[in-house]
C-alpha cells in the first residue's frame, strides 16, 4: 500500500485561508494515515462539524468558518482521506464507502465530540448522515445541502453525466470542476487552491473513485447499511434544515428526502437557494446563518 502526502509548500499563501492545521493519525492496513482537520475556537462547547465532498477540501469553508467562530461556535472541518492536506492512497480499492465512514468516525471519536450541528454537502452527507445515525445522541442539529443518503434506487441524469465525465475526462482538474459547479466566478488563486492537494494524477485516485462508489444501484456496497441508517434518521427529532442550490442537476429535488423523512425537518425553514452544487461558494453567509439559526 502506497501512501502519498502533498508537500506543504503547495498550501502556502492560499487566498483567504489563514487557519492553523491539525492532524490525526489512524492505523490502516498496518500503516498510519494522517488526516488533516481545522479546529477553530476550541474553548466553545457548541460544535459545528463541516464535512466536504468531492473534489474539494476544507478550503470550501473558508468564508463560513469566521462567521461561525465569531458567533461563539467551535468549528471542525476535516479533509477526507484522499483530499486536501490529508494523506492519499494510490490503490483505488482502498477508497470504499465503509472506509471513508470509518476514517471520519475515528476522528469523531478522537475529538470526543458532543452537542454537534452537522453541515453536510455532497459526500459530506453520505458519510456524515451515517455517523449521525450511529451516534444520534451526539448531534443537536443537521443542515444538509446538495447531498443525501442513497439506497440503490437510481440516479438523476445530472449525476449520470457527472459519473461518466469523472471516469473519462483526461485532465481531472479539481479547480475547474468547482468553478463549473459554482455560480460564483472563482478567480485563478481560488482555482489553484482547489488544485493544490493534487500535484499530479497519482494524488487524484480518491477524486476519480468517489462517483463510482455512490450506492445508486442495489449492487453497490453499503445499500443495506444506508437503509438501516434511514430508520434512525427518520426518528431524529433535532432541528433539521435542507438548503439546496437550485442550479445543481445532480441533486435536483434531492431535498425532498430530507424534508419528508426526517422528523426534525417538520416545520423548518427549508430553502432552495440561488446556488450551484457548491453552495458554500455561492451563499456562505446564508449557510452560516442557517447553521446558527438551529444551534
């Protein structure tokens, strides 16, 4: 098993990203894997956990974190294994859905988190909702944006197009993908920041694999586990809000599952906002205010 680590020099002087790095090491197949996470305003007991998806990293939350910390929240934003400043594995078979849940769960347990509001977008939802379902008593609220917990019942045409693109495009350029998935015009410095974790294609294995392991068919792994998780989520009665970018073809109408199924979503101020898939880029202030409204 080969583990790659992006050189620190690639993360120097990133635009609007002046946060102290933190690292957690987990053991996997006899080797240590280093996971990077931000942990701002540690003295607070009110925790917000921000989980990113593909092909991003915690840089996605650079405009949201200061609003939350100013309001007195402790903010934790990890980089998934294979992304950001976290270690990258070169064997695609290591990037299973179960492994991603395991790695984030280990960090969750290491930090001994409680009284947590989860904000989950893209794969942040596929992973975070499973962790919430395993530890519902640890969470005080939930905000979901352009994400969900699929159970093998198919996919939107938008997602199918993304799946095909991710597997066939020769140059998997993370910065350009985020640019195209945002209504906001990212500048060259921001595009470079999204590309910073990936010096070459050998670092992009996780980004390539992620679309293929979304459980959109009954044959995908973790379908039964997700079905069981939904039984817990249906009973989750803490404040739950869906705030979906209305210009995202991959998760079109995906908010209805959050709104209709989760008990805590009843009567809440759900919104479809003027945003693309990467709602954090388009509406950081609105997202932060939504998180604060339930915490």
